C-alpha cells in the first residue's frame, strides 16, 4: 500500500486541532480546580485596623497600618506628618494591641533615652482613628506633633 507524503506523516500522530482542544480542556480543568480550592478554603478575616488613613492635626497627617499576618495581632505602622514650610516627621515600627480598638507603637530615639509612644485609638466603625503621641520630639520638628484625627481612605 502506498501512502502519500501527507498521509504518512500523520500516521501515529494526533491531529493538531485535537491536541489544541486537549490542552484547552486541561487548562480549563485546572482553572476549575483552583477556583474550587480557593472557595473551599476558610476565609481569614482582614485586620480591622489595616488601611491607609489621612487627616489633620497641627498639620497634615498620613497613617499606614499593615497586619503582619502571624496571628500575634502586631501591625507595622508608618505615621507621617507635615506642616508646609515648617516641619515634617515620620515614625515607623511595630505596634502591638493595647486595649480594644487601640494600637501602641513605642520607639526609642537614636540620640536620646526618651521613649516615643504613639497611640492609635480606632473608632468602633474602624474608619476613624485618633493619633496621640508622648515623647516623640526626636521623630519630628519642634513645631510638629503626631496628633490629630484621621479617616480611612
């Protein structure tokens, strides 16, 4: 039996269209499996404190709060403040939960023995936060303070 060149090359091989359909089906099956796995996993609650906040005190205030996700309730906090043409300040570090709705960040200045304490008091709706400081002069200018009311953005 004589076969044409075209017929002899396709013997023992799957046609190209069939291979593409098989690959598409495999990808779709994997996508469905991933979707089922993700929806079946228990949902982890987002931190009620996590977010970006902005507001005013003596100047403009910015606050970023990130949960570490290790179950300890510890958050990484970045507090910034600025009074245009006067002073700026930044304080960052790990804040621990105080009482309900409160995060407390304590840092020691590099040139001082004074301990800076930043207290964040979150409202019950967790959309508002009051920022208060004690002994944080090493982290901002003399006419600035990490104090005021902020709202989640």
